[in-house]
C-alpha cells in the first residue's frame, strides 16, 4: 500500500465532517503498464503522453448512489488531471465517464474479472494520441 501511495501524483479526498467518504487519484504509472493498456485496447500511444492514470475511485459504501463519484470525478477533471486516461470494467462508471465528456478509445478487452475499456477526454487525443499503429 505504501508503495502504491508513493506513486500518486495527487489524490482528492472527499469528507463529510471528519469522515472520509470518497477518493480519486492521479497515479504515476510505468510506461510499460501504460503501453500495455493502450496496446490491448488497440490505441497507439505517443512517447509524449504523460505517464498518469486516473484511479482509486472509491466511495464509502454508506454514501454510494448519491452522485458522489460523479462529483469527485468532476473535481479531478476541473483541477487539471488532463491529459490522462482511465480503465474501467464497471457499467455505471462507463456511463459516468461518458457524462463527464470522456470517450471510449479502441476496443474493450477481457480482464481477469470483467470486460475492461480505456477512456480519455476527446480533445486529449490530439496531438498525443493516434488510433492506428504504435509509435
Ligand atoms: C463505483 C463507485 C465509485 C460509484 O460510486 P457512487 O458514488 O455510488 O456513484 P454515483 O452515485 O456517483 O453514481 C451512481 C451510478 O450512476 C453512475 N452515474 C453517476 N453520475 C452519472 C451521470 N451524470 N450520468 C450517468 N451515469 C452516472 C455511476 O457510475 C454509478 O453507477 P453504478 O451504481 O452502476 O456504479 C462505488 O460503487 C465504489 O466505490 N465502488 C468500489 C470501487 C470501484 O469499483 N471503483 C471504480 C473502479 S473503475
């Protein structure tokens, strides 16, 4: 866990009073990890692309279903997490990503537990991303 936390660029923490109810983070990822996600989705990745992935989206079970994940993701977007991408296997999160203006890139693939897909903001694609071949 400590190693994972050291890899964070930043983390947003959402509180109600002194209770931590939600998180989302911008993770520093290895080029290898990033290339694997993009290659598996069939999307090419330029070397200039920042090595950051959105993750650790988590809402306290007692607080789910109230739109908090959407709010914290809006905050992440508005505070300048871009350009970045996220990988998700959850139908609800896919809908939310689309509502946040993200687009699914390439093709979904089978993860260990569920079908995964790669998401970026549309205008993050140019110039760092192309959708054919790999650089
Ligand atoms: C997934 C998770 C973060 C959702 O948190 P939440 O605060 O309950 O979600 P919200 O109330 O904002 O949204 C409820 C649902 O509508 C979706 N949604 C929210 N706002 C939306 C919008 N404006 N348009 C479309 N869909 C929306 C959400 O994705 C969610 O779908 P789900 O219930 O099928 O997961 C939460 O269930 C969780 O922490 N799960 C465990 C960790 C996890 O799976 N993280 C995601 C990894 S990709």
